[in-house]
């Protein structure tokens, strides 16, 4: 039995080169980066080097990079921080129905604080309906948040077009770019967003460290207060080893973008096409053109996704049925529901997410065991036999 990991949207394996870069900052250069002595200044210099590495991947200026504990904190800080800072101008926030729970739950909290939140729908391809987005904007709208790449389907949203709308009305525009950084080229200056959230462990970096991009001049109130760390934008002693890790991970991701776009995309396409050819009544969820190269979300009629996930796990293959942050929830995928997918196909959906560590042999093994596994589960399903 071969072990194959195809749940890279949940987390990625730590690149050993990242670990090597981090190690000295646990045991040798362990100073507090805010201290003025030599130990502290060595740590500070390393943190600023990492900030430049992150900025280089994202097309940003180093001073626009804020280090956080992860994508969730970055999302929370962006939405709550901007809404609170701009409440005197308006109390209307616009987002979409397919956002990550870190955005959706924050919007729920804002609603309880007196803000009005509009959830814009998407089409069957998973792309936000621009006509509905334009209609949703009012004179009271202070913030729009639309994710760059959807974590369940890999669909890429038209951030350029959205930025044009928000810029015209002087509305702050945030994007959750956790699933796009290191997977597709990301140039924040070109995209026109004002804030963007990222997470190190989605691009072969360490867990527990993330990034919030804040364009110069954007007003927001910090989520964490205390010291003057991160230029007063995020209090708390810097996680120096983690920051070094995200910097190195961004440097390596920048070098590997062409590999993601060619080799990894080809592996995903071969996996997807063979599944569609060899397994009857299977279907791809979301756009097949406007999407990142590493994700395939496929539904199998007459199959319970959880049963298929467990069966594949017994055979050494790790996949998921959706967002890891929603694991254990009895609710069907809110993303696929927003696409208008039927309940049986939502229940039978599996997300395959690849990385630059995925090999051709991994895909071969999955294609070997998946068709008989689906057939076996369907044989035991009275609903499928009746259908």
C-alpha cells in the first residue's frame, strides 16, 4: 500500500529547507526581536529579511506586511479592524456566500454589533455574480471581502473587476488569499486589493504563522493591543522562528510557481479526466477554466463522501470532503450549496488538492484504487441501486 497525501488545501508538508532555515532561531539566535541588545537585533534583522521575502512573493512593499498567527487571525483583523475604524462612515459590509468560515463567522459577529452584511451569490461555476455585487454596493458600504481562490473548488474570483468597483466608490477591499499564494501568481499591487490574508502552512511553511497585507493609508484598528509590535498593527512578541519559516516558504514558493502551473496542473487534469472517463455519474464542481492548478472537487452520485474518504484513508490516501475548518459539521458544504448543486452530489463530493510535492506515482495509485472503491460503495447503497 502506498501513502498518498492529497489534502494540501487543509495543510501542506513542511519543506525541509524551511525547517533548516528556522532551526537556528529556536536554539541560537533566540532573542526577542524588540530587544535592543545584539541578540534582539539579530532576530530583528532576520524578521525584516523574512518580511522582504514575503513581500517579493506578493508584489507588496515590506512595510505593508504584518505577521499574525495565521489566516484566521488575518481575516478577523482585516474585517473587524476596518469595520470598527470606518463605522463613522457607514455600517455596511459586502461579502459572498462561499467565503471561508473565518470570514463568514466574523461577518456574523459584525452583524451582532450593528453592521449590515450582504452576501452576494455566485453562479453555478462558483464565480461571484458581478451584477449582484454591483447592486449590493451603497453609500453606506465601507468594506467588501471576496476570497481570491476558493478553498473547496479552487475557483478564482475576478479581483481586478471587483477592485475597479470598490475603487470608484472608495470602499476598502479585502481578499482571503490563503489558497492562492504560492499556487498562482499574486501581485497585490496589480490586483488592486487593500488588504489580503495569507497562511504559512498552506505553502509548505510552519503552522501558527500568517500574514496580513495592509496597503499604506488603509485605516483599521488592531485586533490585538499591547506593545507596539508590527508598527503598532499587531501586539505581541514576534514568533521569530515562524516568521523566518514563512519568509523561506514564500521564497521557495516563488521559485516553484512555474512547476505549479505546468507539472502540478497536468497531474490534476489527468486525475480529473480519468475519473470522469472511468467512473460513471461523476462531475466536477466549480469552473473548469477559471481555477487554480492544484484543486479538483468531484462529486460521485450514490456515494457518501465521508464513506469514500474513510475507505481511501484505509488504503493510504488522504483527501477531504471540504474545508478542514468545518470538519465534523453535519451541515452540507455551504460552497457547493451556493453553486446550486443537488443534495446527493453535495453529499458525494470529494476534494483532491495537490502540491508541488505530489508525484505522478501518487496520481497513478489513486487512479488504480478509486474506481473499484466507488463501485464497492455504490453496491452497498440502496439509493444508488434504486436510482
